[in-house]
C-alpha cells in the first residue's frame, strides 16, 4: 500500500481531514497505550483490531488491513456461503476472502473510560483500489443521507433502547461449552421487575446502572434518561436527538459498551428482543425521527391547527407502505418477531396514531408544538443501526416523492383493519427480496447479499429440534 492511501483516494471529507490533523496532535497529550479501530458488521456488531499508537498513526494515513471474511458470517460467525468459492454476492472481488482496508473516521474518535488508556475510532471498509466495499452498512446509510441532502432535507433521530441486565452466575467458559454458537451464560435476574418506573426497583439496579451512566456519559454520549422497565432487570435508556449518522454511530458503540462494562462487573447485558426466561417482557428500539430543511430544524409540525405538515404525512405514508419490505432491516433476527404481541406495547400491525403506544408509528407531540415528530416502534434493539435508519429514509423519501397517504389514524391500534407486520423473519425476507424499492435504493447486489446471509440463519433455525417439539411429541408419539 502506498504511503498516503487515504489522501491519494480522497477518502476523507474536509471535516474528517481537519479532525485527523487535530487527533494526531492530541495523541501524545492523551497518553494512550492503544487504539481500537472498529467496524460495524452486517449484524451491527463491532469487529476490529487493537493498534499500538504508532500503528494507529500509520492507519490515519494508510488505513489498516482487515479481512473480508467477516462479511460472510451469519450471527454465529459461521460462513453463510462456502468461503473460498465465488459466492454469488454480486461482487467477484470477494472470492477467496482477500484483505480490505479499514479507513478510520477521526470524527468518531473517543477515549474508552472503562479501559486502561485505550482510544477508539470507527472505520469504513474499502477495497485496495480505494472503492467502498458495497456491503459496508455504514456506507449504505451514508448513501441515503446524501440522497436526502440532495433533495433539500436533513435527518434528525433519537433512540430509545430497551435491554436486559442479568447477574452472571456461570459464563460457561469450558472448552466443551465453546462452539458456533457457544453455550449461553447462566444468569439470574437483576430484580423481580413488574413495578414499572418505581423508584425502589430502579434503586435495586443502581449499583450497575450508576456505573453504566458514568461510563456512557464519559464517552460523550447524549444520555437523557435511564428507566426501570417492565421486565425483571429490563432497562430503557433514551438519548437526545442528533443529526445525520450520529445516532447510528452512537448506538453501535453504546450497545457494545454496555455489554463490555456489565461483563467487567459480573453482569451480562443482552439486546436480544425476547430472552427465553419465564415472566419476560420483550425489548424494543423506538426510533424518533424528523426531517429538517435549510431554514428550519424540524419541518414535521403542522401549521394552522394541523398536527403534521404535508411532508411529514407523506413521509409517514412511506414508512407504512414499506413496513413489511423494511422488516428485515428493522427486525433482523428470528427472535425479534416474537415481540409482536397484541396489547404488549409492541405493534402487531402497520398503523399510525396520535400519542398511542400500541401503534407502529406514534406521533409524538401536539398541535402547535415545534418538536412534534414521528416515533417508529417497530425495531428490535439488536437491529443494525445503519440499516434500521436507512430503511426509514428509503421508505420516507419514497412516501414524499409519491405523496403517499397513510390513511386514517388507528386509534384502536390492535384491532384496526390494516395489514399485519410480518410474523417471521422468513416472511419478512420474502417482502424484502421482492421489493422493487429496496432493490432500486440498495442495489441488487446488497439485497441478494443480505438475503443469502439471513437465509443461512433461517435454515439453521428450521433444522434445529426445539425444546417445544421434544416436549410436545417425544412421549405422546
């Protein structure tokens, strides 16, 4: 590789170049031992390398070599396709799983407060010829944001993330427990739950929640609230709205940070939507969103007594129109579809309503309220943040372009005569694979790629004999 890979290929914006120069000058005063260069994979899981400071300085000029093998993994790190054959992802450059280049984005640099003198930076994935790897999901969202900007809009989002914290009893670290996937750790509940938002339940979890709060704020994250949720040890964290890609970048790191910090203190955190425990309540990821214009930060509030602007109505129409095709991007795991239960605060059908937490789209705000925006309650907390947010822009932009009508408000959200959300990942994948809009916006290669990866997950699930089957049939037959 040449001595100035990033500059020679023009891979940084002016803002990134300025941030990179400042970072180089700051590294000595930060007194770091190492820097983690991280990349968000197709599942929204951080992968990367830990570099000595001198090696990181080189990476700020040349990037860092990395394996494309990570692109073909399913959620267990099993290859979704034979790794050394041309694998039908629409890009022959991946045959043989050659090295690629991780290019750090210096605007994302942080110091990890729970580690010893360790920095962290997000990276984008490029081929050695300087072309973006098309299956890098951060690039997928960046492309959608660029299209939105060309149409005269900006994007603002805020995240509400629900997850479980459990006490770690046995991490299952024997060799016999290893594998693809390994045995799940043995845990016990953090609290009994089922006293929603009570101060006493929150205080029971305060020992670990205080640590998480301090470390997340120490990262510079815009933490707004920490709440005790319904389930035993279930927590919600909400974050202030941010422009562009920032919420997606933050969610990627926040989830990883929570898991790492909890593990260091004898806990296990999970963003799995519905863990297999008795008396469980599903977790979701509610995405608050609005569009802005060059002269107005939020163009979703209506005028003259109306709740929403015309742009917001059509944007919402797009979210509803393409909800099923988007489901693989908002709810990418088999487990996530077990969350869609009537009267559970999770949507079971594709509807909107004003201030109704049973609807898929909740309008948050009121007439005359300048902060009025949309909340999509469809997502699971394990979703890849770049694909979740890209799905909203793909759908919403199409709604604006076609002036889609979202139909009447579904004030009785669980009985409205409207289409249901997909019941399974397999059903959702069929809608995604056949969507002309998704193929137009994401490209055939990306749609085919993600379909292959998710079908491997589905095929393994279908081949497994479940505890339910064994109990149902083993004795009676």
